[in-house]
C-alpha cells in the first residue's frame, strides 16, 4: 500500500509536468509561427504566474530547446518561487535568430500535488485500518473453534472419564485438528490406565515372592542347629531382600506420585506433622544429644495429599536426625511461605546438585537405597513447590518453599 | 505372647511399626533405643531380662 502511494505520487507528478511542458511547447509553437510569418515578435507578457520573453536577434543561432525547473525571487512575497522554465532558440528561415523564454509557475501545481497526495494517504490509511479491523473480526470468528479446542485440550484431565469436549466446526483443518486431539487424549488415558495397572500388578507380583523369601528366611533363622557360617549367610540374604523390598517400595511410590495416584488433597498443617515426627524421634535425639528448636506458625497450611505430606516432612527431618552429629542441633522454621530446616552434620562430600537424584547416596550404609530425596523432589515437583539445599561447613540448610493457604 | 522364643528381625519390627514408610529407614537406631528402654522398664518392674539380642538379626523374647 505504501509502495502504491509512492508510485501514485510520482505518476501524478509526472503527469502534471507533462501537461505543463506540453502547454509550454504549444505556446512556443504559436509564437514561433508568428515570428516566422510576420518576422515580428509578439509583445513580452508577464503576470505573477506566467512570463513570456521573445527576442529577435541580428545573428544566427543554434537551434536549442531547454525545459527545466528554476527558481525566481519574488520581491512582493520576499521568497523564491518555483517555475518551469522553457527556452527555445531558432532562426527565421535563412535569416537571423530569435529566442523564446517562457516561465510557468509551478508552486500552485505543487500545492495541488501535495493536497492530492495527502488525500490519497488518508484514503490508503483508512483502507489499511479498515482492512486490519475486518481481518481481526473475521479471524476472531474463524479461529474461535481452534482456540476453544486448544484450550480444552490444555485442560484435559487424564484422571477423568469424560471425553474431550471439542467444538463443532465446518473448517476441514480444524476438524482434522480435533480428531488428532481426541486420538491423542484417548491414547494418554489408555497409557495412564495401563501404567497404573502395571504399577499395581508389579507391587503385588514383586512383593509376593519377596514376602515369601523373607518369611522363609525368618523360619530358617529359627533353626537352632544352624552353624555360625550358615547364620551369616542367612543374615546377608536377609539384608539383601530387605534392601530389595525397600527399593521396590520406593520406586513404586515414585511411580505412583508420577501417575497422580495420590490425587486426593486436603488442607494439611505442616506444623502438626513436624511436631508428630519430633515426638516420635525424641528419644533418638536425646541419645545423640541433639537439641531441637521449632519456630512454627499455625497458618502453615498447604493443600496436598496427606500421605505425601507425611512422607515429605518425615524424609527431610529423618535426614536431619540421621546425619547429625552428637550434641548437634536441628532448627525448624515454618511459616505460611516456607519451611527451613537447619541442622549440624558432617560437611557434605558430594555435589549438592546430585542429592535429589535417584540412587544417589551420601553414606556407605548398605541399608540406604538412595531414594529418599528423589521422592522428596518428586513430591515437591508435583505440587509446584521448590526444594533447595545448601551446606556451609558443618551447617546444612534445606528450604522448602510452597504456596500456602 | 505370640512370638515367644522366635527371632524377630529388626526389619519386621520396623515394618510393623511404620508400614510403607519403612523405605525411609536407613538405620535401626530407634529400634535399638526402644528395645533398650523396654528392657529397662521390665527390669524396673521387677521382671527378668526376657528380651535377648540376636546379633545381626534382631531380638527374641525368651520365656524361660
């Protein structure tokens, strides 16, 4: 549109100049005819916008024609005025020469050109704005089914039995999109149900032989005739099966969290969970001489699954107890924004970034399966909480940031 | 007493107490502590030291 406007401007300008030049040439022809017929020059005329000057010479000249723009000073308005200058020189047949000079004002034409250009610009701008508005209104109506489909697909809940609600549309491409969304969400639901079923089956199937092994081991260890070597073997097998059992439980828990198994939420008081845990571990902490400080507000309420809340807090606090030093301390600060657990302990010998990864252990304890903090991370990710850890010498600080009610 | 004269592993004790949260246990310090306290209380009540530690496994309640 801009290009068209510029083209139109120069086209009109060219046409104006052409008309002026043609009129100047016509005037020249009339004057030339008169000179050649009468061998006299017409009187020079001069008005504000048009001047003609004819000179008869007493010597021959070269034939010449010049048309160009020029500027003349006008004392009345004390300004320069743009003129179109026409100069013609020729000879009366086999005789002396003559010159014709014509000045045609251009300012008015320029003003006209400017006005036309302004109106054209206004017209183009209006057309442009109207086309944008029409385009917007049409697009809005046209694309409404698409946006509705995308919104509904984004709100799809894999836990729900209801099929995806997609708007009817006559546009073939949107119909295709709807079919893709339906197919995709159906597959998601089927995959989710299959995985859920697999987890439930795995829990039962793996735990059953494990339980059998452990129960038989317990029966075996009751045998008083067993020698020390045999007892040591049984002890090793028992430890290995216990570890396997805990691994299975841990991985299943992580899988259940990922598959939204724990989807029933309620308002949970984190302060109560912490107080329960500290009560259960009181004797352990007394034996190790660990001092406990609890700074908690009653409004530290979060909405989450009760089981997962318990697992989350228990895991964090049990680490603070387990890896503490004799006569150390544990400080818990909890408010409606975050829980901060600060405890003493041996300096961390591993990369803090690895702490929340599966199977990463900070101790050589064979009973540790290295899943505790990865379970914590999975829970916090599930509820869009943030867990962070930092260690400075003998001080460990774990911060859990959550959205609190 | 249901399990008299039977070795009860510390793992069994923990699973009985904590259920699914057994995965959070890396050590059995609290089992040792609770059993130690239990022994003290039995002895303080003029009872005998019925609870025997079976090294590497757990405990046994010795009736006689």
